[in-house]
C-alpha cells in the first residue's frame, strides 16, 4: 500500500483503499470531508472543537476542518471546566454523543460538495492538543501538518516493515496525541485499516484480534497491566505483530508476561504531547531516539529534545532525568516528583525505584501522607514471589524488608512509614499515577472489606459483584501457620453484608445448607460474587468464582423479616 | 512491662503513625533508633514534644544525657518517672 502524505490525503488521484475495519474507504473519507468543509465554510467557522470517541468521525472532522482552513481543537479529553473555557474560544463544536448537545455530527448529513483539490497548508498550526501545565491546568500545544506528517513518517521508517498490512486496534483514546498519531494519522498515511472504536476492555481487544490476520495494538501500561491469565490469549497468539505502549513506564514483569502470551514484546514509546514521540525501546532498558530526534542532557541533568516533530528551531527541556548511553539514553525518573520532608528534598522516584527493584515488588507509588510527622506512604503491588513471602511470613515481615531495602538506598527520612499492599497502584487511563486516589488509599485505615470494582444487577433479586481481595485486608493480617486464605466464614460474612446492601435482605441469619468450598481465595485475587435471593427473603444463594473456576457456593437461610423485628 | 512503659509504647506508636507495630509485641528494652523501632531524628523531636505535652517534661540540652534517656522505652519511662517525682 502506498504512502500518502497527510496533507494530500484528499487529492482525488489516489487509488481507493480501505480506511476502517467496518468497510469505509478513502473515497468515503474524501467525500465526507468535502461535505463538512463546505458546511464549515458556509457557517464561517475557523476554530472548531471536536469531541468524539469514533476515529472515523474524528478523521472527517480533522480533514473537513483543515480543508475549510480551520484550526481543530481536540477537546474530548478536557475536563468540564477546561471545556467550558474552550467554548469561549471556538466558533462551534463537532462530535457526537451526549458530551456537547450543541455539537454538529461531522458526518452530517451534509449536502454533496465538490472534492477539495488544493493541497493543505502544511506549515500552518492547524491542530490543538493539550499538555498539563505546571499548575495541572491544560496548556494548548499547536501542531502543524508538517510536524504530524514527519512524525508518522518516522514511525513508518522504524516500525513499518514489521507491521505490513496489520490492522490497528487501540485501547487508548484517539483524542490524545499518542492515540491520534498511532490509531488514526499513521494508519491513514500508511493505508492500514483501523478500528473506529476504542477497546476499553482487554476481552474486547482479544476478541477483535481473533478475527484479524495481523494487528497492531495501541495500548498503555494501564491496560497491559490489567491483562490477566484468565483472558482467551490463544485467540490472539501469533496474530499481534506489534504492541505499542505509552503514557508511563511499563513494568518489566508486565512486558515479559505479554511477550509470553502473545509472542511479541511490547514496544514502549517515550514522549509527550509537547514533544511528540521522542524515543522507543522493546528488549533493551535504554531508549533509542526516533529518526529526526536529537536528545542531549541539559544543565539540570534532564533530557533536552530537538526534533523534526517540533516547530522549526524549538527546543524542549523536559523534567525527565536521563543519562546518555551509546545510541540512546536511560531514563532516571521525573525530576519534578520531589517531596519536601522536614526541609529535605526527597525524590519520590528514587524511593519508588528502590521498591520496584526488590524481587517481591511489581509496582509501587510513593507520596506524602498526612500522618504526624508528615512522611512518605507507599502503595505497593507484590508479585507472586512477594505474595508468597507475605503468605508465609506475614505483613510486618514484608514491610520490614521493604523498609530496609529503601533505607539502604535513600535517607532515613524518606523511608515510607505507611505501606498499603494492593492489587494495583491507582493510575489514570493513560497510565500516569493518580495522586488523589493514591492519597485516599494511603490515608484510609487498613480495609476490612474488599474493593468492589463492578456491580451488576442482571435480574430482580440477583446481583454480581467483582471484588478485589486486597492483601491489606484485616483478615490476612498476622502470621499464618499455614498458607493464608480467605476463611470460609469471611466469605459467608461478605455474602450476607452485600446481600443486605444490594438485595434488601433484612431477616436474621439462621443457618446454611449445601455449602461447598472448592478452591482457595488468596490475597491479591479478583473474584466474582453472585448473590441470588428467594422472593420471600428467606434464602440466599451465593457463589464465588475466580475466572471460570468456582471457588465456593451455598445457600444461607434467614428468619422471616417479620421475626427479626422483635 | 510496667504500666508507664506500656503507655509510652502505645503513645509513640500512635503519635508516629507506626501502624505495623503492635504495642503488645514491643520489647521495652528495644532500641528506638537504629534498632527494632527504626526511628530517626525527626521522630526524636516528636517524642520530645509528646513528653512535654503529656507529662510536662522539658528535655535538657545535654546531648549525651538525652541520647541515654531516648535509648529505649525503658530508659524513657525511667526518665519520665524520675522527672515526675523530682
């Protein structure tokens, strides 16, 4: 398939070719863009915000808008306050769904319009993406077609051969720069068919992959870390030719697991909305700059980026500390993640690195907790080896070892005082640490109930809860002479509590029957609890399952609610 | 463990947010710094503050003596008891 420069995509001379996996093609895009451009010209809109989860509509909005000479603002990932501020700066909104009731659907229906014949201006800043500024408020980053074009061409040089005619599936939004480039702009230029929808769940991604001969997965660490062994991996094995991951560092054990499951090692992309892609890595720990990118170390020890993907002459100093190695660089953590404890500057990244390099730990996040005196708290995810140590030696033994590990590397004052052992570190959809959620985990006392991540009510009197059995649960504390498991009595207690909460069960507990424990529940497991109550409220069926395996089931009996009153 | 030692152990654990330590597990002779407790100089300031607020005790400026008082819960308890009767 021939390469088409982004600025020339609308020219009628190209051979037709597929654009989306559901059968839309280049002619359809040219036609839809021409119609939208005519409509925008008619309305006199020159600044247009777009909100859509549909990559096809986004493509129509971009080329329609550019063809009409407009600047297109990607607004789908802005918070409501920022979107409200943006509303004052733009002439109108394009999109679909409920986010902006006043938005025009980019695909119309609009009247037929003559095809655009003029090539698009490549030097003009025609796209606005966002980066989080120093205050956390979004800062606009303008991009020209020349910048975007150079970047996707660089990706094609490095990765094109291994992709061939693979289709492009994505778990990240196409409304961020990374998703936009990888899920939309690059496939359009290269002629690879793309999936219009964002796959929000791993199951979805694997099912779609099973119907393809070759696929590029555009992902983030957030979803890769959540892809467990219970998925139908065999449907995807051998069909995925590349997995890209961006937004944050991918834990090494996640990369190894994905490799074992898919036969392909994830390719990490390092960059930002401001710089675009900077470098990539897969097997090695060090990063290779993309073609056209020059990375040096500035006076602060951080990466200074000069890049063909930036406006001419622009230099960006990042907050990422690096050391140069032959052919690339090693990332040494963000310089801006510094906490002040008793006037001492403490690098949170250094503490996290000390933790994650321990053989028991797969992920960790560290920040200040408001205990007195103010100290660091750590949310730690134990790997299998760490969980085994936890099971055999107990919580205190594990946290003592982790503290000693950190103490050997950093100042005593930076040793986390509080540990939370969790099934995962709170991160946002782009894989970045979710500070407020981490603070909430650190501030809360050790939990007595599991974390409910999903509640589904399929029928009257029935509810299914997805429960994350955090290692921190009180019932796992202390020392276990044998392997600690979630005791049956606790499973029954949870079933009763959730039935009272969700199914309005209020009779007094009076007994049980046909109780069967088939399998153990261990710290860190995710289980599904299905509860079903009889119409008279006197019997409650419960069933715990871990993946497809049943863990336990039984029936609990209750006195007539009327009796409970006395 | 004397009542005062038990009280000090509990107060230190609460004040410093040492949730992985259990008062009943702690040996009153265990070293507060560089030992089982693993405390540091900022914690020492907090314990000093605790003694002032709770027992109305002023810490002197003799470093060697302070270090001896702050060695363990047992030495702290002896110090508090001596100051109270003084």
